[in-house]
């Protein structure tokens, strides 16, 4: 809980404008109400103002009036936005008419509000699939300079405080990019280091995971991890990173020392980079269930502005937490 409380308390100081486009979704409107009441962020909702206020009042919510509410039907910048969108996606054949239609979709409108600096970040996914939340962001927000790939991090809060950083392990990519190249895997490591500092508040010690440690097995899949480690070191020579290594060599000191004696951080990793999305997604779910760890995420990284995707099974508290994380990302803290 300490971890989440720190992020929420930090986001209160930032006053970031976060858009929650799934505004007619019950958990989302409840979360918006609490976020406004506790002043965790400024909230932008999308929909008809009267209908939205009626929806909120039916549930006994009293703070929604304090949100900025944008109705796609009467939005005065729609024409200007559509023109700019068509210009941005000219090479993909997007016309202004098609862009106007896209702006009726709250997920696209939310993304464009960020693009044109009317909002600082977005949280969605309580009722939409990952791809539907991410596609507008991929198309219009794009990636940070020097980064080509968006990925998703989980902060795993473990019961056993001996692992990672006082019981916190950062896992990536567990959410977005199915089969990264070695260059992309290196970028994921570098971006995860930044997210670890910004959201976790600690210095990353990164293990590049494989089924082999320090050359114990020979396979093209291990070579990919070895090469990605080398590229990551080139991209950021200050990184504390090693690989390829197995998960036990990464997180258990005695095994790290034995299997990878020339590594300073083997056995002490607080960040685990998985070789692909299958291994990352499977691992976070197993640790969450078998070790009863709290999984905070996915926190999306690599986008030029923060947009975060919820699980469709999320709770009101999850939406509040993700809004605070999004505000922290927007604040660069
Ligand atoms: N980073 C940056 N840009 C990307 C990425 C990425 N990881 N993936 C796709 N893009 C860009 C493409 O370059 C393309 O840009 P362009 O239109 O300007 O040329 C655009 O996004 C669309 O690309 P597509 O390949 O058509 O992407 P698509 O929409 O088909 O797929 C998606 C993207 C949905 C994210 C896909 O990679 C995917 O399904 N990933 C897995 C998501 C998932 O199911 N995760 C597990 C569940 S989440 C959980 O358990 C927490």
C-alpha cells in the first residue's frame, strides 16, 4: 500500500488533466468522483453533459460537476482537429471526413485532446480491448524521441521483502509487444529503467532473462537476449544491466554468484526484462496468483504522452491508482 499511497500523494501536487473517455462506465465514473473529491487529478470526461450528470447522480455521486465534460457532438474544435488528423495520416489515406467520424469515438477524441495539449494523459480499458485503447495512441501520439516501441511494465509488490527492491520487482514487457527484435528488447530495457526511476523511485538493476545463464546454453533465442543486453549497454552506458540469465540467477544472490560470478548485479535484480510477451505476461500472472503479489500495471511506456490501459476486470481503486500513475508520468516524476 505504501507504494500506491506515495504515488497518489505525489499526483495531488501535480494537478494534471487526465481524460477518462469511458465516462459512462460505472467503475470509471465512481473513480472519477473519488479522484475529484480527493483532488488526485483534474478530470476530463467525454459525453453529453446532462446525461453524464444524470448518470452520476443516479449513483449518488456528487463531485462530477467539477470535471470538464466534453461532448463530441458539440465540440467546437472538432473541425480543426479533423483537419490536423487528416494531415498527420495523409500517407495512410485518412481523409478529413473519416477523421470527423473517428472523433465521435471517445477513445480517439481523448487521444487528440492529449495531442493538442487540452489534456495531459488518459486512462481507459475498463470496457475496451487493449488494441482499441492503444491504436489511436500509436497512430497520433507516437513514441518518444529515440524510442520505436511501446511496452508495458508491472510493478510486482511481493510479500517477501527480501526480493528485488524491498519486495518490489519490475517486470517488462508484459502487455504490448508480442515478439520484440533484439534492438526493441534493448529499448524496452532502457525505457523500463526510466519508468523504474520515475514511478518506482529507485535505481534499476536489470536482468535480461533467458533459459540460459552466461552462456550455459547455446540457442538463437539466447543470442537474441545477449545481443539485446549489449545494445542496451550501448544505448545507455550508465545502466546496471546484465544478461543473458535465468530467473533464479537474477533474483537469488547465492545462485547469481554461482552461475554468473562476473556479474555485479546477478542475484540482486529489481527489474526483470522478459524475452517476449508470452513469457512476460505468463510470468506476471503466475507471480500474482501463486505468490499473492499485487500487480500494479500495465504502466505503458515509450509513448510521447502517458496513456494507460486498464484490465476489463479492474476495480474502482485500480482506476484511481492508474490515474495517479498517469499523472506522475505526465509530471515527469
Ligand atoms: N509500439 C509502437 N508502435 C506500435 C506498436 C508498439 N508496440 N505496435 C504497433 N505499433 C504501431 C504500428 O507501427 C502502426 O503504426 P502506423 O499505423 O502509423 O503504421 C500502428 O501501431 C498499428 O499497427 P498494427 O500492427 O496494425 O497494430 P495492431 O493495432 O494490429 O496491434 C496491438 C497493436 C493491439 C498492441 C498488438 O500488438 C497486440 O495485440 N498486442 C498484444 C496486446 C495484448 O493482448 N496484451 C495482453 C493483454 S494485456 C494484459 O494482460 C495486462
